[in-house]
């Protein structure tokens, strides 16, 4: 009897918890902000190994492998360190980004054959990331302030938000919708429409796993519906709060990659 | 074989490391075939060969990461039908082996990194223009169509980096002078002011090579830090002019006169682009008054650059570069009768256009040098296509033009060339 009572209470608590998450009257802006936090700010820092497979419409595949380090600083600013392991012609190259909220990012490329830290001019964040169907913004996050958000649909399990760019000339889409998980706040499907209103691009989270308490996308896919090209990202060795120091994200550790990425 | 001492010591250390933990070594490499042809005969300087580059190159890159440091060895094995000199020489990169790197990086202290051995060194802010980067360049490779990375020649050096809170400090000591792999006429004919004509492969340069250990040494210094997103750096160099620009009438040899350089640079985002500013003073220590016609005068050098993405996958970079001679009146006064008088200022503008297409698998680039004061220039169009993750194809050209045959780019006008290459990386 006691056990039954306990179970009933627990079920109620779980139910209430789930209910309260749904019942919160979140505005579209709040949902997007939470999604931004869940996607790009889990933990104080984090690391992952990424295997990227780009498959063209004709079935030709290209692969990239890299390790990623991320550190969150004050005011939403972040630092990213990407260390390439494959293909062979980019082996040991590193890409360093200091993401500055409200300003251009600072970006550098480490060219190992020249021992050169090359600064890269601020670029269009809608440019393809290493030739894949992901764009830079998919990797480092699109500013929630860049779009006007509208809640289109809300169910027990997800929010559907429509996003319209404030500066349409700066992007290739006229709008995009994103379906955000109501519990984890991770974006599950984002669909991009061109200026004629045609759906042309889709980014999906195919597999989500909880790591150290943080819901984490383990497999993601970006599809270019016009060219037929598809890129699949598989994340492994994901860890959070590993105690990364800011000095890792400097020239010293471009010259001498930290063990977190060379393992 | 004294000249190979450092290399041999490092190679021995590498082998020890290898024996210690063979499993943790990683290796990569590539095979690169390249062929370049002159666009027209060069009969001005003896008989220069029509083929300027015909090489098969294999690179092996071995590295080992441990908690205490990194081993690195990277060497090319080359078969080059168009090479003028076949005797092996690791300094000039002649022969079958071009040892690019053989070094160990270790961490004697939390705030100190040391890299010892043969290494490629680069710093400064210019794009294919150098003021404070006094590390050796390989101009021959640059002009005949090898990959751009071969513009940098290796140094045998100790590289010490210190990381106190207020700045980062790099000190490089080369116990023996590492000259540029300068244009010697071997493949590229050039204007030789001593001969007062173009010189080619049959005109052997007599050069005092400055090869004494610890006496013909070089030291380079850089202090840099980030100030509100701008990279600020100060530089110092004590060594020699990197090409044999001096002349000793007693030994009748060309020389590398003593040189000190002091400079500074700043780089950062500006508007929607990236700007850089770099300056330096070349203190020609053996001709401080500027009255020795056989040694270059001191000069000021300045570089201003701006780079911006014009549209997605298309960017443009513009640079202005100035060389301004010190003590010009002494230079004019002591110039031997009949010599060509140089301008006091040499102005150069560069423009780089880069375009990426087909999912960034096609890279098109055009780099242009143009000097309004020398009335000459140099075009470097290039195409790289990544046919697969492993296979890349290259096509490019080196095109020089000028009104006179003695200016920096104009002297190479007979060396215009077109090249094709293919590289398999693994």
C-alpha cells in the first residue's frame, strides 16, 4: 500500500513537472532564447569529436573529422577551437573563433605547414562550413536578436516558431521555422524558405542523448533540398565542464594543440 | 659535415622518442607531381631551359604528441628533372631531400615553450609581403609554381616562447645564418647589376655564404598581445640582409651585409573587414651613412592592408607597401658612374581576389603586385580543384611585366611560366 502511494505521488510529481513545463506561458522570444542556451551554452565549457559526412546527390562522399572545444565567457561571448584530423590535406589545421555578441567575430586559421596564424576577415555567417551543408551560423549559433520570432504552434511536446530576419538582405532565406522540444528546448527541425516561399533547406537533430545532465544532439543532418546534397554530423566523446582555460584559445595552443584535441 | 650537426642531433633524439613509444606516432603525407613551362624562350641570359619545373615530390609528416611535448619530422623527397644543381644541400634545398621540419617542442615551465631544431617560422601581418618576418624565403619556389607553402624555407633554430601575463614573447636564435633561397639564375634569370645584364644558369654567383656557427648568427624577437580585439606586436631582428645584396671587391664576392630591423604591427577588424598596419626600419649596419655604394642603404618600410568579403565566397584584399631609402643624397653622390639610379621610394600595391565555388572544392585566386614607381608588376593566377578528399588538381601561372629590365619584377619578364600539378594526400 505504502509503495503504491509513493508511486502515485512520484507519478504526480513527474506529471506535474512535465505539465508545468508545458503550462509555462513562454513567449516566442523566450522559447528561442532557451533553445539558444540549450544548443550552444550547455555547461561552462565542452568538447566533442565530430565526424562529418557530405554526400552529394550523385552519391559521392567527402569526410571531415575534427575535434571541437568551446568555452563560454561573460555576456554570451564564446571561444571555439576546431582542430582538423581529416581529410589529410587539412590535417592539423586549426580554426579559432572568438564569438563577440553584437560585433563581428574574431577568427583565425592555423596553417601548420607555414607555422602561421592567419587572421580571417569577418565573413558572411551563412557561408558553408568547410564545404558542407551546414553554415557557420549552425556551428556557432545565430543571434536570437537577428530575427523576429512568432509562436505558430504549441503542443505537449514541441513549440513551432517562425523566424523572419530583421535584415533580409543579409541572409539567403526569407524565413525559417524551427520546431523546439518542449522539454529539452533543443531545436529538432529547422526549415528554411527562399524568397519565393519555397522550402530549400532543412537542418535536423536525429539523435539526442543526455550527457552529464545536458540534453545533447549526437547526430545532426543538414539537407540542401535544391542540390540534393546532405551532410551528417556524428558527435562522440562529448563532455562538459572539463575545466578549459581561456589561454587554450590563443596562438600558443594553435602552435601546440592541447591534448583535449590531439587524443 | 658540421653543417648537419643540429639536424643529426634532432634526428637522433627523434629516433629515441620513436623507440620509446612507437605506437603513438602519427603519419601523413602526400605525393605531388608538378610541371611548369616558360611561355617563351629566354635567350637573354645564356640558354635558360624551357621547362622550369618538372618534379615529383613525396612528403612524409611524422608527429608524436605527449603530455610533455611534441615531436615533429616532415621531409620531402624530390625528383626534379628541371633542377640545375643536383648536389644535396639541406640549406638551399637542393638535391633529393628537402628536410622541412625536424624538431621537438617541449615545456620546461608552465609559462615557457621551447621548439628546437629545423622548423618553418613565420610572423608579421603582410600577405606575400614581409617587413618584420626575417625568416628565410624560397623565392625560386615561389616564382616557378610550387605550392605557396614553399615560399617559406626552413630555419635551424631555437624558438623560445614566454607567456607572462602582460604579453607573449618569442625569441628565435639561429646559430648559423639562414639565407633566403634567393634567385641565382639557376632556373629564373634575373638582372645582375655587377654584370650589367641578365644572368642565367651559366653565370655562377660567387657568394660569401656566411656559414660560421655562432658568429654568423641571427636573433629575432617578437613581443605581442591582444588589446581590445586588436593584435599588437613589436619586432626586432639582428642578423643580415637575407639575399646577397652586398659586394666585396677584395674577394670579388657578393655578400650578406649586417642588418638590424626594428618594427611594429597592428591588426584587427575594421568595419566589415580586416585591416593591418606594419612598419619597420632596416638599419644597414655596415653602411649607416649611406655612402658605400656596394652595400644597401638603411630604409624605412611600411605596409597597410585591408581585406573584405565582397559577397559570399568572394573576397578582396588590398595592400600598399613602401620602401623608402635613408640618406638618399649620399647614395646619389657615391653611386658609380654608369649605374642605374634607384628611386628613393619604391611603392607597391597588391590585390588578392579569392573565389570559392562548388562547395568550396574549387578555389580561384588572383594575386597581383603592381609598382607604380618601378612601372612593373607580377600576376599570380591560380586554380585549385579538390576532386576528392585525397586528390587535388592545380593550374596556375607566374606572369611578370615591366618597362625596364632592372626593376624588381621587370627583371623576371623572360621567366613567365605556366604550371600544372596534381597532389594525392594520405
